[in-house]
């Protein structure tokens, strides 16, 4: 059974703190993604990665960075958390497009509150 | 500007009726259009995919249509049940970027008994 695991379901951080959100997939997928989800705005793509050490900016990369040192792990980093980064963060993975049709497998989400 | 719009934030349907959800997009050239289901507090789950050269796709009680001229997809749930209550998201997989998938904001569907 396919599985995408996000390290924390709920986090509370203070403004200015550095925040790490970890995501691990056990499906040997090439692609991994970080989205944030806010009411009325849907899922917005922050960053994605199509290979180890490769990354591309999504639609809202400002204030975030990512790291993919191993194929199964994709980390989202908030260098200095701000209140407007309070959100639900969703990690997803998919096979390379040459092999499939881009179906995303999502984790359960990490709800981050920045005070 | 590029947009994906789902027709309404919320839709209430009587059990047994057909629920129809709409997804419209502008200024994109999608390779595929996908539909996902999301339950409260959970990540989205993939339901169906339709390619740009396909008009219709079915899976059990689900049917998806894709009109690239109108830039619209319709998602139908026939014989709806209370267990179908969830938020449904449409998503576009774009030609312009090999792995980029863009989501609409979703429609919250409620099926009343």
C-alpha cells in the first residue's frame, strides 16, 4: 500500500522561528511536491522536485525553501516563520510522467500555526 | 491571467440524485485533468483522470467529461449517497511543465438523506 508520511500533524511555532516539515514516501516516486491549503484558495504549489537535489519553484515559493537529499525524503523549510504562513501543508508524490499520468499521492497534512 | 474555477463553494443534494460539479479553466493548456476527493482533516485522494483527447471517462458511479473548447470539465456522481459528502477538487496537469499540477479551490458536496 502506497504511503506518504508527514512528520507532524500539528505544530505551533513562534514568529521568527525556523520550521522544518518533513515528508517521506515509500513508493520510489521521482516527483515530490509541497502545497499549502487555505480556505477559499485551494491548494497552492510551493515547490516541487523531480529528482534528488533538483527543485523547481511553484506559484508561492517566497518565504520557503526545500531540500531533497534522498529520493524518498522532501523537506520544506520556513527560514523565519511568519503569521501569514499559518496554514495546512500537504506533501505529495508521483511517478515520473513518462511512466504514468501524474496521479498524486498525498500525506495527511501538517497543520502549522505561527503565533 | 490563469485561473481554475470550481462552480461553487458548496453544493447540497438529496440522496439518490445526481450531483454535478463544474471545473472551468482559462489560459492553461492541460495535458490531463484530474479529480480528487478530500475529507475533512485528510489529504486529497485521486479519483479519476481524463486526457485532453478524451471526451468522457467513467468509474462506477462517477463520470467525468472534458471539453477543451469550452475549457470545462464536469464531474458527476450518480445515485449519490451521504458517504459521498466531501470536498471535490479538480486539478490540471500542464504541458508547460512536466510535473506541475494546479488545483482549483474545491466544491464542498453535502448529500442529505
